[in-house]
């Protein structure tokens, strides 16, 4: 189990590999999104959740306590994952390990991109990068952990 509060970029890459989906079709995206929404509602979390296939938004839910600010975070996180095909937390930890300014290194503006946890790539076993799973509303590491938990439950059932 990855300790996300003190993890390495290598551990996050291993996690991405372990969370590969058999496929990502509209029905899969809807199920992942609905599972996330129901889990968040059961825990009374103020989340916004999205699932995208490529850049196409398939599922979105804004729960009580979320706001328009969460949509701005979702969009900024999505741009990072679509560009890099890795989680936003991976990009942040990797930049920290290298001692670089991620935004400067990539010639990108933090008004449009956010390397804050909660953006996860949806990778399929046969096609590779296929989409994005996004969470916003908790502290960034908790956003990431919530997304990982939802994907694990989707892939392997409840623990």
C-alpha cells in the first residue's frame, strides 16, 4: 500500500500500473463516476467528480459543499493528465524530486494547469492512456487517495 503522504514518483508509477483498466467505454466511465459520487455521498464529502474519455467529459457530479472553484480545479488538473498521461500527484512529486519548477520546465501557466493531487489517468491494458478521473474538494493528497480507492473498488471489488 502506498503511503501517499510520503511517497516517491516511482511508487506512484507502480500504482498507475496496478490500476490499469481492461477497457474504457462510456459505460465504464459512467460506472466509475457513479461509484465515486455514491462513495462521496455516503461519506458526506463536498466533492466534484469527473470522468473523461480523452477530453470528452462523460460524467460529472457536484455534491453539496462543492462550488464553481472545484470545476476550475478539475479543468486545471485534467489538462495536466491529458498532457502528461500521469497523475497530477505524480507530476508534483516528480518535480519536487528533481528540484524543478514544473510550470517553468513545461512552459505552462498555473492559471490553466494544476499539479495538485486528484487527477488520475485512466489507462487501459491494450490502448494505454484513455481518459481522466478527477476529484476536487479535499486536500490534494486526499483527493488522490479517494480516486485511487474508487478505482481499486471498481477493479477489484470492495476490500
